[in-house]
C-alpha cells in the first residue's frame, strides 16, 4: 500500500492531501436546518440513549459545571458525556454526525471493527468534519458485541467533553447473565482549556503535581533516596501528568458530590460496564465489601475472574458482575496518583449511602519503574542494609556500586550504574533503529515483562487485584498460527521537555513512513517502555492477543494495553483489517506531543 485512500464516492486522495484537509470525504453533506440551533448554554450531565439503523449526533459547545468548577465544554446532543450509542451485532448502522463548532471535529468508534474510512481519524482515514457539515459513518453489519466507547480524534476536544459510551448487544444469547446492566463511564473535567494544560506541561511537566516530596514530608524515603531523586532531577511522586489539582473526576458526567446512584435489589446480579473515557487518568476501581467478577476486557468475554480491585488504564474497558447484599455500597474510582476520586453508590433505595473511604497514601515510583528489572526499594533495608539480590533478579550486581551500600554517596558517582546517572541517556542500550536525540532522556537498563503487575500503588495491598496474567479468552482465538516475524517498538520520551514518541521519533504527518503489515500477516510485537510513566497503547481497527502466559488459543484479545514503566508487553497480531490505522498512546497530551504512528495493512493483492 502506498498511502492512497478510496472514498465511497470512488475518489482517490493521497495521504498528504488528507493531512492538509484539502478534500471533503465520503458522506459529507450540508448541515440540516434542525441542527443549526444547537444550544450553547448549560450542558447536561449524564447521557441519553440512541439506537436504531440511523442515528443523529450533533457536536456543539456549552458550559459544564460540577463540584464548584465550571468551564467551556464540547457536548454531543447537549450532554457530557454524549449519548450512549446502542447497536446490535450483525446489523448495519448509519451514524450522522453534524458539526456546529467553529473548528473541524470527528468521532472515532473506539474498539469497533469497521472499514478504515469510517474509523474517524482526521489525516489518516478521512479529512475530518468541517464546521457546518454532516458526515455519515456508513458502517456495515457489526462483527462484535460488547462494551466500547466513542470520542473525538480532533485536536484536544476529547478533554473538553467530546466522548460517550457504546454498547453492542449480541446477536444471540449473552454468556453474561445479569438482572441489571449499568454503564460507568469514567472521565475528568477541568475548567482549564485543553491547550492551556498542554502549554503548562510543555513549560514544566510537574506543574500539576501537588504531591512533591520535601525534606519534612512523611513519605518513606531515606535521606540518600531523596538525594538520589534530586540528582536525577526527578520526583518519585511523578505518577500522573495532570491531577486532581485541576481535575474533578467524573462517573457518567457526575462529580463526587452529585450523588450518582445505581439502584438494585438484594440478591440481584448487577453488570457494571466500566469505561475509562478520561483524557489522562488511570483509575483504581473497588466497591468496599463487595467482590467483583471480571467477565469482559475491552469488550470481549474472558473467563470469569473474581477480584477485589482492578486498575483501568485510559481507553480500556472492563465488564464486571457484582451481587451486592447491603443497603448501599460505594463505588470508588480512585485516581492512580491518589489526588482525587470519582464516586457513585449502589443503592437499594434513593438516598441510601455507604461510607466513602478516604484517599489512600500517594504512590511512589521504584527502581523497577526506572527500568532496573525488579530492584524495588520496598526490598531494601532503609536503615542501610543490603538488598536481597536473588529476590530482585540482581544476584550478580555490586550493590555498593549502586550507591546503596556503605560506600559514601560522593564516591558513587564513579560507577556507571549509580542512581545519579540513571537519568542519563545510555543510548548504547537502544536498537539501531531508535533515534537517540533530544526526545529521549531515559533508557530502561533492564526492562522486564510486567504483565503480572497490578498497577502502580496496588502491589502492596492485601486483597486480590486483577493483573493481565489473570485474563484468558472465554472462546478460543480464531488464528492458531504462530507469528511469522517479530518487531520491537520502544516507547520514548523526554519528561522535562514534554516530548513523547515511538522509537525516539515524534510523529510527522507529512514525512513519516507508516508501520507496514502484509494482509493477513501474523506478527509478534514487543513494546518496550523506556520511560517512567505507564502508557496505554491503542491500535485502531484490530484486536491483538496479549502474550500473558495463557495458552496460545486463549490469550486475551485487547485493543488497548498498558505498558508499565520500565516494562515490556508482547502481543500477537493478525493484520487482517485493510487500510491505514492510528497507533498511539491514549494519554491525550502524550499523543498530541508525538507518541503516534500510522499502521498500514495492505490489501490481499498489495494495495488497500
């Protein structure tokens, strides 16, 4: 494939023309009169439901308010989130999206398998929807069921409220039986304009971090550890780029003080479809006193797994079934950095409430998160003792040379492995195809598979937390072939300059060559995270099989995967969806800063 697109009108447009926005793609018509009066006043919290073979969605602006904060919002059909789009497996649908904004917009149907020209990524699969126009996404018979979501792929509109849930009901019997079925769409609201946030991050990525360590704080760090972080010009509390200092965390558009309720009767099975539709936040989900059974991941059914808590990365979805028995139970969606939470209540009657647990202690990064293969500070004697190297996988390492033995800190600078040099770019560790420029300020020395890791801050709790190793597909996968080739992609960045990339290269729409796959090719892809942040990586148009220790025919299929700091993730991909597809970090400001690429799948005869 050579980057040529074919619209439903038979018009061929080059990738460069798409990027420049010089053509109007398939299904674009003049805005109908009924949509021109889209209100620009207060935005409703929560969402309606739309369904049928033809669905109309209108994108407009308004003012959103919750928890004492208010600001500009982009609403769809007048609400934030936008409406729940309910579809049916095996049935086609026409989604008519009208743009009343004064800028281009779009909708990407996250997780849905559909022709690439309706995937909704401006500059990759279509030109975008210009002000005053309506674009029709003419989607043929849907090939899947499950829980998904939709959002803008234009600029930073997603942060401002341009997102909503999708449920695709199965054509036959649903293997998950429940008496009630609810959506929990997690997100954030900020009164700041998204471009203001981006500007602040570019000036200093720690701008929103209100949990910085000081000499007088209560964090469990020794003086030497504090000096170590200072030498690296880094913070062990640098967990999230944007935090509760500006965010109000939402469930279905409602802040913690709004009293969102989900009604049930004791003895009922309640299905909760948890969608992380946030721009930048990971959430830890728990219902104190109630166990959850995970039954689906990223829309697809998995073998049931009983847990007490799970972490959900940006753009992931999990379906869980609960059987609450008390009068009321609090649903807690705690931000990963513990700077705030979303709150709702499972209630037997309106107004019933359960205690809301306090925020837990802030999370601290460890040696493992710096890519040093399992050397976690929790395994150290903070009084100056030695590390159990066998337990951390560092049996052959000179502990004193790393600045943790009795050798004075001043002498540790002579070692190539001392903490003061971990921030330096040891580019000799990078493959030759990774660009070692100013956009790379850290290289993981010993990255490891961390699919057994429950998520930052959850590895020390006493209850059961979900990990990727717990997941197995309910039904056998449909491609038994082993991979015919493998590839490695590095997640790279410079945190101080707020530069993010794949393989050291910030995306350039005009000059970048796409990642190319032959049609129906079976490829094993290894993602290596050289940074100290967790990245949710999303591939459009496909599901991939996560290599997590399950037997090959039951590896769980996902469209988004968290790559932990200093960690690796491997997946098997069957490239059978023809077209050009976006591949990116789903942290919105990371994608906007350059952690984005295009994947091209050639047609059966060599052209899409």
